[in-house]
C-alpha cells in the first residue's frame, strides 16, 4: 500500500535556500543530482574496500543522464548504493537530513570524508526549481532489499510505494515545467555537464532518447563484447593491372577482402575522472599541462609557465595555476580560476579563496576541505579559508622567487609578460610583496634587466638615489637620445599600473626617488654658468619670457633659459614629477575625453641659450617671422614631449608651410 504524507521540514532555513536557488543559477540542479549519483557510487566503493559488499565482476560504475525533448524529461541514473524505503523516508522526506552526514557518522573510523561530495541533503530539492513532477526509483545494495518508487508534484506532497527496479542504484526522473524546457535539449545538457561535471570522479554518459540513433564503423579486430553490431560490411579485395617481369599485364590484388562492422556508436563519457591536478607533478609532461590548459580554458595561446599545487597538510589542496600571456593593452585584465570541491565545480574566481591579484591567472584549484554553505555556491567566511588563500599566495611567490634565483634567464624572458601581474600583487598583497621584493626587475636603455639595487649601483657616480624612467618611448625619444649621449641610464615603466607602482616603490625604498625622464633637465646636460654670465643673461631671459608668453597667449607660462651642451636642441618641455603623477592618476580615474589639464599640468618651456634659433629671436624681437618661430619652437617642444591637439596640429602644419615658403623666397 502506498504511503502518503507531507514533506517534513527539518530546517528553518530550507525555503530561503530554495528561493535563492530559484533566483540564481537554474542549471545547478544538474550538478546536484549528478553529485548525488557520484556520492552513491563512492559509498558503495567504500563498502567494498571495507569488505561489507562484493562487487560483481561485470559491474562498471557510471552515471547515465538521458534527455528526452519529446517527453520533456531528464533522467539521472546511477548504479550506486541505492536506498531502502526507510532511507528514502529519512533522506528525502525529511528535508535537510543529510544522507552523506549520516553515512559518515556511521563509518567515521573506516571512511575517508574527502570523497563524499554531498555534505547536505538538499541537492535533490534543486530538481523542483525546474520540474513540476519528480520520481525516484531506487533499490538498495542490501541483500533482500525491496525496490521503492517515490513521486512528488511540486515538492510538498509525496507518495511512496514498492517499486519494480531490478538492479541496485537510483533513477531520478524530472518532468520539466514549461519555463525550463531548454534543459532537456541534448546540446544544452552537454554544455551544463561540461561546466559543472567535467572532472567528477565517476564516468558520466549523456544520451538523447528522442534523437536519431548514431553509428560508427570499426575494423573486425576492434570489436568488443559490449558493442551492438548493426550490420557486417564486406569490403571486396582491391586489384590493379600491373606489368610483370616479362612485360606482360596481369591483375594483382593490392589489398585483400575484409570485413568491417557497423555498430551503435560507443558511448563516450563527458568527463575526465582523473584530472591532471590529481597526478603528482613529476608524472606530468609539459604537453599534458598545455593540453589541459587548452581544453579547460579554450585558449590556444600557450601559457608562459605554471605552478602545480599539491598539498595534504594542514589541509587538502591540489591545483594548477597558469601564467597566461597578458594583453596589457586592455584595462580589464581578468583570468579565470575555477574552484572545485572533490572534483565538483563550485564557481569561477571566488574572492574569499583566490587573492585578488591572482585573478589575472588562469587555473584550477580543488579543495575538498572547503567549508561550503548549504548551496555549495558560497563559502562560510572563516579563518580556514584565509589560510587557504595565504597558502596559494605563498606558493606563487615561492615559484617566482625560485625561478628568479635559479633560472634568471627564463625569468627575464617572461618578465615583460608577467610584470603587470607581479606589480598588481605588490600593490594588493603585503605578504606577496615582501616575498617578491628582491625579484622585481627593470629593463634599462640597453635592454638589460636590473633590480633596484643594480639600478642605484650602476648610476651612483652620476646621480645618487635617483632612478630615471620612461613612460612612452615614442614621445620621449628626444630625452632618451640625450640620456644615451650623456651616458645616463633610464628604465622602462610604460604601463598603466606603473604610476601607482612607482609611488609604492618609493614608500618601500626610503631615500630612493623615481623621476620621469622628462621631469627636469639633469645638470649633466647643462654648461656651468658663472654668476657673471647669469647677470649678463638676465635681460635676455626676461625678454624671451615676455616674448613667448605674449606670442603664445599664456600669461603664466614657466620659461627657463639654460645653456645646453647640445647646441642643436632649441627647446624642450619638462613637467614636474608630482604634476605628471597627478595627471596620470586623474587619467585613470576620470571619464574618457575629460580634460585632465586642470589637475596640475605645470609644464616648463626650456630654451637653449646656445641654440642659433633662440639667438635669432633675441636679435629680431620684432622680426616678420619671429612670432611664428616662437610658436614653432613651442610646438616642436610639445611634440617631442607628447602630442598636439588636432587644432594645434593643423596650425603647426600651416605655419611650417609658411616658414618654408619664406625660406624659399
């Protein structure tokens, strides 16, 4: 006789949880029901190990998922431990009474908790997010157990009675509601299974009950006992007409007649039960690492290198972190770190476990010890999670510093690609910064890679405790050439992250000052000027300042007149370091197109007293072309410092034409 009743609510929190599921990832029920099947099989394997159950020789553990778009159903079938009527009553009818927890309690001295996925009995109820009706057919592995049939419409009323299942295991069938019919599409099902179940520890097979049968052809000697032969194909012998030794033509058999079989297509599991991260690093080849990377991240650019995490104490954690080639032209640099719990996918980029700066990497982390909440989709916030996060940070820092010390050549080769990641890490994570500090490199004008101490040591004769840097090789080419001619060095810091990073380096290294190559003119470029000469130049300096301010219409323009050793340089623009940093910072935090000049663009126009053009201006203050030459010198200085606005560029080109015409006349 059928037993009827209302489902017992064994937790005050069940409805908020199901409600949360209803409004988040609808596809999660696939993960939950397949996970339950994995658990059921894992339990049976444990019982076999403990000698409490004998596995039949021909039994192959698997989970079968079948979609049927005609019937609008999805079926999940496992050949695991199964349930008795009493167990269905406990685990299904009393919501949140965890079968996994009860099992572990009973076998806590014999079983290893790591491999039991379901820490809560709620996974099954995710089925009601998408189904109007759910049925269970189950038979326990226990000798003499009776099969059970259970069904429920809507998840509050149920009916349970003896069933007719012949083999141990469980079949769960979902009759989908109208809004959820996408889930019985075979291709959608495959996509979801690949998302959540790609590495589950039991083979998962997907079939389509309403699809056309599929076939494949195999050689005769490839036939297996499990194959279903549809027909035998006889290929006739192939012959060709050839000349023999006597020059006579004869028909020769090129390949003999052979039999092939057309068989029902062999099922292929959708998952890999032995993911690479479960292997010991010594057993993995470079090609395996690269192949795994391509498969999981669909990225066909090779990763630079990787870190294989393999830890048993004080917590169980395995994984592989890849350093991809970053495209630094994009502001949003985000990788993907997939988090697994006993080979079950939880989510991408969970910030409690993965430190923020590591989000630039791509990788997988499997931690069976994660304290998951009931829905498995979020983490309980506790100190344990912080320890996992700290461990991952430490392993990444150890890998990088180890490479720096023992494989400097390769480390330098990767530096241009990995430095945004390392700099971001230093800004975001103090522990990482402390470990990596000595392995931070700078590329100099000769293309050599130097540490901070190398930079200071190499240049201490010319300027103590200063490091000059380049932010834009093209715009600062005039300054770079002057530095090279003077035997001065500078380093390249050309990325967005370098502006805040320079500030960070100055905080960490007391007395060290970073100066942009165009922030000021070093004394090494200037001639020594006596007090007498300065006095003699005073009137000329005032005249030039007044003339340039008036011609350019810039009343507050800062003009400096210097005697530069290189007579060919007529004019330059320098921007103070503080002002430049403020401008860079404002560029990062303001809307595109906004004028950032208001945030302190205090530029200085430097005129070379030794240059003939500057002397010409002094001798022809009221000359016909003097104003045009002043504007031209200012624009040339601006061009060598950066770029002109479209309006100024138009005027510059027109003025250049006029001046050349005047010369031609």
